[in-house]
C-alpha cells in the first residue's frame, strides 16, 4: 500500500476516535454521568481507553509484542533486534516475570515499542490468558517465538493469540541447533500449523522467519605461529537480519494501516462496552419506552381511517422510538442514522416487519372502505373496529420488535455510521493488497464487522 493510502487510513481512524470521544463527552456535558455515579464509574475505564488509543495514534508508535513458551528465546530475539542486551536472558526458565517494553528505532522515521512477555506456560491458566489478552490488545504486530516443532501447549497459545485478530509473524528461533534437512522439514510443518487453521492457508514468507537470536557457542580450532594447536569457544553473531528486514518491510508497506486498524479494533471494543453498560443499567427504563411506543402505535394506527397515513404514521413512530432509546442511553442518533438503522432492522427481520407494513396497508384499505361506507350500513362500523383492532395489534407488535432490535444495535455503540469504527475498518480492509500481512485477516475481520 502506498504512503498516501496509509496516511488516509490513519487520518480516518483519528477522526473516528475523536468523534466517539466527542459523542461520549455529551454524557458529561448533559449531566447524565453526574446524575448517575454508578454509570460514570462503569464508563470511566472505557473512555480512558479511547483517549489512550487516540494518543497512541497521534504518537505514531507501533507496538510489537513477543509471545512464546519458556526457553524459546523471546528476550534474546528482542535483544538481537535492539543490537544490545537490554532484556535479561539466562539458562533458567522464567527469567521474564512480567511484560516489559523497550523502545526500538529500526529506521529513520519508524518508532517501535518492543514488548517482552513471560512464557505462556509458566503462568496459571486464567492469569496467562488475561495477560496475553491485555498485551495482545495493545500490540499492532505479534511475534510468536518457537524453537522447533509446535507442541500442543504452543498450538493452544497460538490459537488464543489468533483470536486477538492481530497480524502475527511466526519466528522459528535456534535454527543453528538443527541440521539443514530437519530445519526445512520443521519449517514446512510450521507453515501449515502456524496459520492456526483460520483459512487453511499456509503462512506466507512475511509470516514465518527462521533465525538464531543467540547462537550456541562453537568450538574453534586455533593454530599459533609456533605450531601449537588449541581450541577456543566462540559465539557466532546473531542471525536476525531476515527478521529485522521482514519487520521493516511490513512497517514501510503497511505500518500506518496496521496502526489505524488495531486502534479501530480497540475503539470498537471500548465503544461496545460503553453502550452495553449503559443499556444494561437502563434496561427497565428502555422496556417502559418500548411498551409505551407500542401502545401509541397500536392506538394511532388502529383508529386512523386513512390507509396511506397508517403506513407513514407507523414508520414515523418507529423512528421516534429508535431516537427515544438512543437519547435514553446517551448515544448519538441523527434522523438519518435512525432511518438507516430502521431500514437495516426491516431487511434483517426475515420479512416479519415488512409483512407488518403490508398487512397494515391491506387492513387499512379495508378499514378505510368500511369507514367511508359506514353511513349507508351500520354493520360497516363493526367491520371498521374489527380491522382497527387487528391492525393495531399487528402495529403494536411491530413496534415492540423494532424496539428490541434497536436495543441490540445500540449495544454496539457508535461503531456504525460514516465515521464509525466498523465502517472505517471495512473501508481499510477493502483496500488491502494481497501482498500484505493484513490480507490474511481480511476475511476473518470482514465477517466479524460485516453487520452494523
């Protein structure tokens, strides 16, 4: 991807986050948070996450996190990239006890933060999973370090990290310990297993790299001028140029797009959490609003004698219901967005609400005819009220269905809309080239963000 396109992705992501923060700032300005301390407490960490994510975008720092089991050489890999031994390594397992980050400047314009993590198999299950989720959530790119064929524990850890939906490079470390034939056989196995069976496609060259971050010492024969012969142990230089070049290629080719996409994924999660917490805490009030609008719609449509106005009035009531729910939750909702949301609900309801509109119109015609003819035949009054009751019942149920469906969409916060996180994510994914590391995530992310 060219640099201009990457800058566009970055600017769109910034605009999306700023819009989200300005929208949720409405909760404070309107006094809703002050009036509800419990809600304010629930939303505070999510709003802080949105602010942190925006600051990270503005700083233009890319985070690369290294994961793997103990003794696979994660710290050594990062030290070899840094060109100096900053992170502690040693022969004992568990040298790294907690995540630690160090700055790295591999190029003139690229600033990277490398994150070292404890071995995935040296922390208790729940704590390990939470640590992995927290670090992976912050990372823009993941290095998963192995030192041979993948074990069952490694494969499980790899699958868990794949769920973070982040680009991942599989790093085959300690290749100096294997003969050429074994090394190539392991590489082919890693190509297939490393994909995590997400798309049943083997890893591409940019997704798997063979290195020796801290090669084992070698015995070297030394001949002196006097003819004496002895031997010494020498440590060969690290073999990490391929990994460094792979990372640089990725950062130059799609680094800003990576940064934008991962910021949007974090923002999307925070926005959904804000909306879900707000929806949950006001569930009873929302239910009252839905029932009230259902009754209004049933009465208004049931008693209205003009068929065409029945349909128009029903749609206006549904739009008003959606906006009333959004106002209750403190979520932004323009008339245009409400109409788009109603359209989505209508077409995703399996025809139920569309059939409601059709039935309403047909019953409305019968009701109108009965109303017009009521002066000639009193029995037509009975027909009118029978049609009105049936139409009102259908309309009321339709309003209730719209209200419950709107709740589900509103729980996703402001991730939809022109600058919504989902919209911008889909936009970025639609412009991903086949030769990028983001391409593997295209179908998976696209399926998750395919709905509003």
